[in-house]
């Protein structure tokens, strides 16, 4: 049996390493006015077209003028019958100058995505006035929403794990005060987290702070999203479950027969599946390939993990402290078997996620998402090791046959087992926290495939004098994209002139020997983190290792050029280069 635990644990670890519970977000495919376009007459509306349906917050589209000031526009709305488009009317005629459009919408997987672009009205040479970054959209709602998401996972695990432990492993525990408290604590935490998440989601997707939790516009926007409706369903299900919990704590027999125990366990799992579905229908499971089958798989994964971790809490915090050797002799082996089944289910569902969503292994080490996932995997390894040791302890003290120690564990042995359970619980809590963090992070696959991300400052594109005929030679920035003759090389980037207004981006792609490298595809985008602006795509033209793009830099500051170099059909690398832009 110990070998089975290790094999199941290994499968779980493999599935976690290669499975990435995320799919690509909606992307902007067209805009009117277009990025970098020049209009002799002022446009009347702003139109954004996305690859997938999106929800737009009240403040989802913003327009900045040549002086850096925000210009009032009409409320952004969908075109009739088209949830993939967003349209915002202009309130008046725009004067000549360079304008910046910044947008932020909610993708169908409930995650906010954002970007920006520029266009010009009138003379192409016009440029924005000198401005100071002032419109920072970052807020504390994202942190608070992340905490609420963790509380929701923890509450669900405590509620489900305790309920299942009571009906399957320890029926008499329903009369014990610690078990009652644990059950109601899980229910209360789940309900509170769902309500708080609903209040925070609007400010979170709008990039605001917690002061906007009661903003009617944001609340209305939340309710119009899949996540908002899913949270409403979750609250309703939790309220409907309250009478069933009362029945469990007061009417469930202390020693149910086999049929009653199986019926109660099935009812608990069915209710848990309904609750878990409120997560799965509003995340990445509903998008991408095989989305219809991915939802039930995600439900099984969440329920199995919650039964395991939540049952562990019930065992450690409510049952072991009683030192009731009679009921422990029955309950502990039952829970040990349950945990083994849960690990097997998590492994199977994780392998499906791997088939559906995995990217190339280098993304694990080259992205923040991958590093957090590796940390989670490492802790899961620890949990599996704890579980294997616990099963061995259970077999020695509560098992049947000659290996069982007569009389069961003494108080000292039971206390040592209790301390081991506490350590396992602590690791499980951290795993839940990392899981909640991964849900909010940009997934490795949708960001890069075979990414090798490098951030480096660019050399000044030119001397301070704009009349300089030739920009200074930039510093080569290395990249690595898998294997093959063109997998490694370097890029050199020049933005000239490095000042607010029209500029040219010159990009050279070199092989490992410094010669020009012709690659299948190159993409570039500019981001200004201080103003929460971008990415602004740059259209590149050229070949044979040298590419040129026209851009309009609306604000001064420390910009970041994000360069994606595809070397084969499956391998690409992303390089980040810092570009200092003066006023």
C-alpha cells in the first residue's frame, strides 16, 4: 500500500508540473482609430474588437490628450449582439495632436486584461506636452481580492472535509462541540468569502481600491459577469445547505448502517460538486479546447483536494484531541483510505489538464507563474510524504493482522501523530494560498512558450541632441528559445529619438556568433508601468534580422520594450529591454 501511495503521489506531482489551469485571455485584434494611424479629421467613436467575449467596466476605456490630461468620453458599451466589441463615443471634436487610448476589460475567464495604443489627429509631427505620471490605476483591491479568494478555498475545504469526515469516518463526532464549530466555521468562511469576493471583484477588475466596493456601477458590472453570477449561485447554495447541516449535527445516527453511510456521503459529495461548479464555470475551464469536459474534471479536482485537506483538519483539530481510541480505531483507517482515493483522483484530473493546457517545460523556470507552480509542487511532494508516513503509522497502530500493535497507540504516540498532522495542515494551508495566487496570475502558456525572459537597460538611443546622425550602439541582450541552431542569440534595440513624440524602433536579431539571424516571427510592444499603460503594440517591418517599427511615445518615463522572438514553429523567447524616454 505504501508503494501505491508513492506512485499516486508521483503521478500527482507530474500532473501538477505539466498542468497549467489557465487558457489564453481575450486579445485586442482591431481598433478604430488604429494603433499609430493618422487622421486628418477627428474620429467620432472609439471601437475595440477582441477575440473573445469581454465585459467592460464603467471606466474600462480612457482617452488621454496631447497634454497628458484625461479626456471625457461616453460610457463604453457593446455593439448590439456582439460581446466581443466595445464602443465608446467621443463627446466632441479632438484637436490636433497625439492621443493615447488605455483599455481594461474582463475576459471570459473572469480575469482582467489591459492594453493601450496611440493615434494622431492632424499633423503627424505633433507630440504630447510634457506631463508627470499621475493616473496610476493600481489599488489595494487586488490584494484584498486575493485574500478573499484564498479564504474561499480554505472555507470550502474546511466545510466539505469536515462534513465528509463526520458522515464517513466519525458519525458520533456530530455531537461533539469541536466538530460542530469546525463545520459551521467552514460554512461561515465560505459564505463570507463569497460575499466579500463579489464586493471586491468590481474594484479589482477596474484597478481601483477597496473604497469602491459599494459603487453601484461596479456592483452592476460584477453581476453582469460570469463570476458575479457564479458567486450569487454559491451564496444561494450555501444558504440552502444550512438546514442540511443542522440535520447532520442533530439527526445523523451515531452508528449508521452501511446504506445510510453511503447515502449520506453521496449527498455530501453531490452538494460539494454543486458548490465547486461555481468556481469552474467562471475560470479558465470554460475556455479553450474541450471546455465542456474540462468543467467536470475541474470540479472533481477541487472536491478531491478539499476532502483530503479539509478532512485532515477535522481529524487533527476535532477528533485526535478527544483521545477516543474506540472511534479513532475506525475513523483513522477510513480517512487514510479516503486520502489515497483523493490523491488518485487529483492525479487523473491533473493529467487531463496537462494534455489540455501544458506548455513547454522552460516556462516553469522563466515566468513568475512557473516559479509559483514549482513551489506548489514542492509542497505537494511534502504532503505526499506526510501521507505515506501517516498510512504507515495507521497500519502499525490500527491495522488488521500481525503488524498491528496491541492496544493501539499510547498517549505519547498519539500526541506525536497529532503534531505530524499539524505540520501537514500548515503545509496544506500554504498550498491553498499558492493555488489562490496561481488563479490570479498570468499563466505561463498564454504568456510564452519556451520563454527565456531577460530584462536589461538599453543604451541611450542617441545623444541628447536630436540632430545626432547615428544612434549609439546598444547593448546586446541574450535570448534562449529551446533547442536548435537558431535557439540562442541576442537582440539589440534602439528607440530613436528617445523622447516623447514620434520615434522609430530599430531591432536587430543576431545569432550566437553575432551575425544577423532571420527568424520566422518577431513581435514588439511598449509598456509604461508607472502609468499602468500598455502594452502598446509596435508593427514591425523588415527581414534578415533587422526590423523597424514606427511608434508614438505619449509620456516620458522608464518604458519597457517587450520583444517576442519566435525561432521555430513551437519555440519562442521573450526579451524585455528598458528604454528611458525623456520629455
